[in-house]
């Protein structure tokens, strides 16, 4: 596609439920990143996929967070047993190499 | 480890005035530097980037930034701002082959008439 597409754009969930956030990167972009943007916290790196290599999961805040990338394209970020502190905007980006990153519009997650 | 410091969390300025948004980074290796802009309820849009070569980088919407290796800075400037420049601006750093971007906490630019 022309840009990075994320869905849903907004998600409200009850505490304790699982949620899945989806990211469609730009076609041909080999790298895909997930970030979390919380109020007053800036952008926090979560996870990075590069081609067929093992993902860099060093930014995942707890074992309730996981992500996968199927076929080197679409990625899903899953948050299990959501907590109120998980409320944030989750941003996905894709790139070819490390010289330019294109971001999606994000998914705003609200845990009530 | 790399880090980015954006010294001002908020910058108010009048329309048509010049503005400088400050960014300092910390890295023990060579760097790529980026400025992104985020308008309300939108994702991040790339303003400009420094990869190599000329230290003065020009971007979209009349913005420019200068890479200063000795001062480990990459300040963003615009000679005359518009109301439409009101947004949050993020400075970010990475290194060749590293992958993920490290972001500063952002600077909210507020342009008043």
C-alpha cells in the first residue's frame, strides 16, 4: 500500500481482556517496528522485526506483550490480560534499512 | 546506550517569529538523526534526516537542522513560523545497522497569532 496501515484506529477494552493490534507495512519494507506512546512518556520502543531474523524484543515491557510478523509482511501486537497502564497509542513503522522510517497513524488503546 | 534529550517540553512563539527546538544526543558510535512532527491525533511525519555529508539539512515545510558532532546536537530551526506549525516535534537517533529509533520526549510547539 501507499503507507503504513494500522487497525483498529481506536480500541476500548475491559481490564483483563486480550487485544490484538494489526499493522500492514509498506510493500517491500523489510523492517517493522512497534512503539508505544503514553502521555508524557514520549515514544517507547517495543519490538523490531528485520526480514527473517529473530525479532529484537528488548523493549517489550512484560510477558503479557507479544508480537508476530507473518510472511514478512503483516504484524500483530497482542496484549494479554490488559491493565489500565497499557492505555496508550501504539504506533507501527516500517522501513527499508535504517535510513527512513514511515509511521502509521496508530491505534489508541483505552483499558477501562 | 544511546539517548536523546529535548531540552524544552513546550515552546510558545508568535506567528512569523523564528524558532529553534533543541535536541542533544548521546552515542558512542556514528549516528543517523531524525526530526519528526506529530499533529494532533495523527502519526509521525518525517521532517528531515541527517545520514552523512553536509551538516546542514533542509526538510519539508521550511524547516532545517544542523548536525554538530562536537556538541552532539541536532537543533531544528525555522526562520518564520505559521499557525499551522503548531504540533509536537520529536528528535530521534539510531546508528548504522542498529534498527530501532531512540526518541526524545518531544517538544510541543505552540504558535500564537
